[in-house]
């Protein structure tokens, strides 16, 4: 995906019909990409705050060219050709063809695995607005302050050191104990994310399933959105319903081997489009 840098405004401009902030924000994978006005967006990733703007024919990334090249191109997976993923869908699969056309601006983001683990533990039985609210409460109470009154996602060591009673104030409900346990495991090195990033899929899956409160669906989400393992195919309420209603004899994923997670995102986004109060990633 090509870009041009505009030094006069301090922004990189990506011009493509295959990149949509609105679709990414509503695809259930990222909960700190926030629309601040009809055309403007804010993303908090790690200790970085990125301002973005949708303009006719493209998207502006307000950052230095070096930051765009070294950080955001990779984060938004802009060097990958998603057209080949969509072209793998056969003409006879009308539903999936409609889904990939509808969600053509989606990208699988390369997010922080620790943040994704906590976020998707939170996501269980919550809709997307509720997930966002809990995440922001957690960041405001426990995260490192950033410019502009914003907060980074809290480190594992910080959460592990807090009493569960304080964590519970972030609208976590029954998930409080699970998040505290995950924080302890990460802080003590029992969960080594750098080592897991180098492991094979099955080793990674089993390590995630060993975390209290993590089932198959949450593990698949963390693998897909935190470790960029595109073979993951999380089955939540939306995907389950889609498979029952449109693929009663099963969806043949073998033709999408290696990028099943991209197909899942198209199906998820298409299934819940227009459902503003719909469930998010809950079981």
C-alpha cells in the first residue's frame, strides 16, 4: 500500500479503498481506536498517541515519516496485500463474497499481546461499547499518564500489585480475578510474551489456555490480534450464528489456509453491521 509524506502538514497520506478506520474500529479487534469527530480519530498504542484523519480518497497519519515507516505501517499491516485474501473466495459462495466486499477496508492490526490478553478476558459477555468503557477505566485508574490527559495501557506489574478490590472498580465483574491472575503470571515471567511470539501455534495456544479465564475463543482472539497468527478463527456468538445460518454443512477453511483469521474478520464485521447494541466478542 503506497503513501506520500506531506511535510507541510506533518502527515503521511495513505490513499486506498482497502483501508478504513471506521471498519477497523468496528471489527471487534481494537478498543483504543476512538473517533473524536466525524473525520478525526485517536489511537493509543503502547505509550504512543496517534492522531488520524479521514479525507477524500485517503487517510492522514499525523506523525513523522520515520515513525510512520517504522511503527504504523507495521501496526496497521499496510504492507500486506489483502486483495489476495479476498480473491480466494469462490464466486459460488455468495455470502462470503458479499462479506469481503462489505469489509474490504479491514486490516488485522499488530497489537500488544499483553493488552490483547487482558482486553479479550474483559470482552467475555460484553458488547463493544462496554468493552471500551472497561478498558478505559482500567487505563485511567492504573495506566501511565500520557500527554493530553490520556493513559497508556497498564503494565502487568502494576495490575499484579493492586488489590483485586481496586481492579473491580473498573467494571470488570467476575473477570477481576482472571485479570489479576494473568497479571501475576506475566509479571513473574510465567507468561513470557517474547518467547511465546517465537513459538509455534500449538505451544502458544496451550500457554494461553493455561491462563485462568481463557477459553478457546479468547485464546484464538489473542493469537490473531496480539500475535498476528492469521490461522486463528475465533468462534464467538456472531460467527457461531453465521456458521449455523449460512454454512450448515460447514465452512471449508482449507481454501483459506494461513489466513483464516482474515476471513473470520470479514464474516464478523458483516454479521454485526448495523447492530449498535450487539454483543462484541462474548461467548
